C-alpha cells in the first residue's frame, strides 16, 4: 500500500477525508487479514475521490488473478452471501453484455462516424475475453490486451503483454471499466498512450458513481443487515466509524472533469466527452466517457 498526500490525478490539495474500511473479502484475499481502516479522499481542485492508501501492482495481482473464477467466487461468497454463483455468472451474461454493447454502439455511431469508415486494427485494453469489441465497430482485426490468460471469443485475438501490443498500430483503443479499479490511473493511461499513434482514437469509460451519498449508504446498510444475520463475525469485523465507506474493487470515483484531466495529464487531448445511461439497465447505471487522441 502507498499513502499519497496530493490528488492522484492533478496533484491538487485534498479535503474532506472520511474514514473508510477495507471490505473483509479484499482484506483476506490480498493480505490474509481482518478489515482495517482507510480513508476516502477528495481533491478540492478536480473533484476526484479515491481511497487512500493505494494498492500496489503486486496487491492488484493478488486481487485479480483468477478474477470471477470458481475459487474467487467461493471465497467472496464466504464473506458476501449475495455473491452467489448465479450472481457471479450474471455479471458476464449475454444480457449484461447486450446492454453495454447497445449503449456503446449508439454512442460510437454518433462519435466515430463509423458509417463512413472501417477501422484497421482495434484493441480492447483490459477487455477480459474480448466480448465487448467482438462486433462493436467495423474493423479489420480485433485484439484484446489481457494478462489474466482467459480465453478469448471467436474473432478476437489475445495479446498477453504490452510488447506484443506494440507490434501493432491501432486505429482505436477502448478501455472500458478498467480505470476505476487501478491503484495508479496515470500509469495505465501512459501505457495506453505508449500504444497510440498520432491518429489513434482512444475511448475510455468508467462507472459514474458516488462514493458517498444516499444510494451507496442505503446499499451498505442493507448489506450490513444481511451480514449481521448470516455472517455475524464478518459484520462484527467491519463495525466502526468507517463502516459505510467500504473500499472494494472500485478505488477511484471520477467526475467528468477529473476523468478528462487524467487523460490530459497523461499525454492526450480530449476530443469529446460526456455521460450516458446504460440502455436496458434496471438501475439506471451511468457511465462517464471520453474520446482522446495523443496531444
Ligand atoms: Zn485533482
């Protein structure tokens, strides 16, 4: 873990530090220990909100190796009764992908003029099995950069290292739901920049969510109530002033402003950005996105 004292995105001063706690599942999976206190920091300049201290690369590997696999699901379920096999499977179900693809297809139609062009090589950066870009835009070849070793879907070739990625020049790079997970967003944005040429379009999106607020507090209260009934020891391990600011997979909460700032400070020029609501999503999930080119 690395403690920071300035904004991770823009180096602005921090304000409103709130107490939080590491989710019991995370504490066990990464450090084999009980939950401990962390802080939720907010940048007074760009509005970026993040958990502090930060995960280091080797800690991310411990968390995400075998991600959503059998052992992962079993261990997580032992701390989180709602994380059943069926729920785990639903996260990568056909329906879930359908909604995301529909939303992105109409966004891309508006933003990328793809009625008038076909892309050459395109890359999904951190795109798991490549399902998202399998038929997203007209393209000659489709690749996914993914180090987990997961098998890719038909028509998408896996690239297992940045070196392998550098053997290609991409017309489009997509990072979808990656940058909210990472300890060092600039490091990841710089990796994407290193794979981009002057004409490469880079599309990024993350969930638009609030670390604190009524909705997230209600969700935590419901989870604590369920835990108290089914996993009393786990519930007990979380009790304390930070119990409603739980650090789990998402360690970064971007505003449109801080998300654009991230790209601008990593060598990009943002050419378009916005917020969209997931089509067909029952909970009205929203996403922040931007489209960028090398500056
Ligand atoms: Zn900032």
